[in-house]
């Protein structure tokens, strides 16, 4: 999800216009960080849409288009913003070194441990492996060796991950059998306790680190860039849409020219049963109202899924297209909040959602599990009305809370725990 703590504090009054700042205040950094919070809020709403919204239907209009867009891409935006947030801890434009650097790493490790505990606890509920918090814990730990790298180096790593890891993941998964998976999990305390073990977190889960680190490293790259620079913004404004066009456009074209689309559908019908295959029997998931089952099309009998750009397919095209959306959203919001002071004031309640995303993410799962008569996710009551209730409820709660507190409840606990890092010498 996120670091998962706000990049800035929620404004308790409308943000000042750029022209009203003093000589020592620069509006761009404020707009930049608030833009991250607003992007995070949209990711929260996207997750709501995936978890409680109605199943999209072909030709269903703007609402269905939004639901289809949110599937997979909202969680990808979360992961990208998580990488950005790591750089807020490790040093934005210049990496922290020495004692400050060691303490920053300690803070990240503490966050990872807390998220692993919290995510594993949620995995023990009917929400199961659909939660992302325990995956974030592994992302954070894997990112530790990269914290001091420059933007160019991080960008090269991100591109390499996007190109290489889907093929590596496919080949590795092909070596796994049901007996091997169960054998590994039998020795894994995480799998035995919560049902989501190290193998899930790394390779076979809904957000496997082997491919999803592409989003995190891209977010780290963005975190090292000076987003107040017009030149940087212009480049990203080109890169984002270009990635979208390439990821989804090339995949669409290749699959239809080669007949791969039909072969993928045929392969999905014969998908082998894995440890999370029970999700396939869930009517809501089958209808598309929830994230795709583990592995997506890449669990098919051939490699055609490597050319797909469907959510959670884990292909290079899926990673590139989702990254393009994440970059485009972040750049557009950054520029909009920088140039339109009225938008800052209007969006203040929504920005508040982004500043307490951990609390709202956990809260929305607990609400789903508490819905009367519900036994699984997505809830049987999934509908546009339920989605609207979640969005409005989260916005109101965040706006009211932010009037009196600087952080959300869980964000306060997380921040307090990381103060232990100050003891590192």
C-alpha cells in the first residue's frame, strides 16, 4: 500500500495559493507531497472499488470503466507510492548516510515487521491472501540495499525487473507442483499460521515480490527525482502515457494478430489447481468483481500469458502498462495541485484519506468482514451503493479526524514504534 504513513501532515485549513507564500517557502514541495497523498487516496478508492464494487460488464459505461481500471492498477499505484515513501524515510534527493542512514533503515525494518504481523493477522480472516500488507513487509526488506542508489540507477533496475522477472517467475512457477508447494508451506511458520507464507509473498501470491518490486523500485526512482522541476515533469508526462500505450497497445495487437487471446482463454479453462484455487469458486471473483486468482493467466499450460496485459497477469506488458498509469496519475495530480490553489482546498477531505491510508485500508477490510451475513470477499452485497458508502464514509472519517489529529490511529502507532530506531548508533 504505502509506506504506509503520509508524506505530509493533513492540512487543517485550506492550503495557501502559490502566490501567498513567503520568500523562504516554496510551494512546489508542498504541492508535490500533497499530490502523493491525493494519489494515495485515489488508490484507496480504487481498492474499495475492487473489493466492494459491482462486477464490471462489457459496454457498461463510465462506472464500469472505472471498476475495470481499478482492478490491479489501484494496488500497483499503492506499491509505486510505497517506493516513493521509502525515499521520504531514506532521504529524498540525497540519500541519508552514516548514523542517519542506519536509523532510516531501522525505521523501515520496524515498519516491515509491524506490517507483516498486521497483514498475517488479516490473512487469517476470510479476507485471506487478498490483503497486501504482509507483501509490503517483504517489499520493504528487499528495498533496503537500494536506498542509497541514484535515480538513474534505480530506473535501470526497474526496467530490468519489468523485462526479466515475469519470465523468471513463469519458469519458476512451472517447476512447482502441488506437492512441492505443500511441502514448502509445511515448514513455513507464516504459511502454517496465516495461510500466506514466504512462497506466496515471493512468487505465488496475488502481489508476488518477484514482479511487484518493479513498482516499488519505480516509486523509489520517482522519489529521487525533483518533481518540482519543469523538465522532470515534462519527461514524466511523456513517459507515463508512452508506457500505457506500449504496455496495453502492443499486448492487444500481438495477442490478436497471433491468436494468443483465444489460446489464453482456453488455457485459463484448464488452469491447474493451486493452494489458492478455491478463490476460483467464489462467484464474485469469477464475475470479475475481485482481483484475479493467484497467478492469473500465467498459470496456463503455455507461455501465451506472458503476452497478456491483464491485471495480476504479472507479464512485462502488465507491469509496464500499470506503471504508466501510476506515473501519469502522480504527475497529473502534482501539476494540478501546484497550479490550482482552489483544487487544494476542494480536495482537502480526499487528501486526508491519503494521509491515513493504513487505518482506512485495515478499517475497510474489517467492515467488509463485519457486514451482516457476509462470509467472504468480495461481499455478496457488492454494489455501486456499497462502494459509494465506503468512499463517502472514509472521506468523512478522514476529514473529521484530520481536524484534530496529525495522523491516523494506526499511523500514530506505526510512527511511535519506529522511534525505537533512534537508539541505533
